[in-house]
C-alpha cells in the first residue's frame, strides 16, 4: 500500500512538473518593453483613481514610463516662486476625492494660447518623473502633449 501511494505521488509530481518551462542560466529572460505605456484612459474611474494613487505612493515603479490620462485641467500660479503649475486632476467614482499630476508641455505649446481653459476636460500624455521642491517630491509628466480627443474618436 505504501509503495502504491509513493508511486502515485511520484506520478503526480512528474505530471505537474512536465508542464513547467525550464530555463537555464544561459537562456535570456523575456524582454520587457523599453517604455511601456500606462494608459489610464481605458480604466474605470475607480481603477484610474487607484492607479494614480499607486503612482504617487510608489513613483519609482513608473519613472520613464509614458502615461496617458484624462481629467480636468487646472492651473495654479505661485506668486512667491513666480511659477505656473498645470495639472490633470482625476476624481474617484463618487467624485468625493481628487488627485492630480502636474504636466510640463513641450515647447511646442505657448501659454495661454495653446493651453486649455481652467476646468476643461483634457487628455495628456507624457513621460512620468518626479520633481523635488522645498523638501517635497511630487509626480510630473514631462515632455507632455495634449491629445486631441476628437481626432482619436474619429479613427
């Protein structure tokens, strides 16, 4: 009886491991995309809010990735620093909480002519990075561009 159980266990182990792919040290690991795109526009409002929160808590996981997001444009001018901040703000599903990511448009855009109006819905794409100011680190999309949503919908 013990021999049958032992033989049965050996067969189960062989069947389970037969389907496993083995790789030696000489075999290269599957290549990851060099600059994966994090497209937040395809996610539900709950998932977008969660992913933006994830970006803010663990920004190192996203640095260098291209991020595409849709939200509300907002701008703020800091008189003390003489600096304007532009951001794309998203809200959670119940619209009780909001988070935003600053974006820095490329030099192809001139302020205020090429910028949306405060409160407009925008779609922005840029390279995720962090900025450090006054002992604070925050997320930013650099080399960003505004995506024409009507052109995307047409095809």
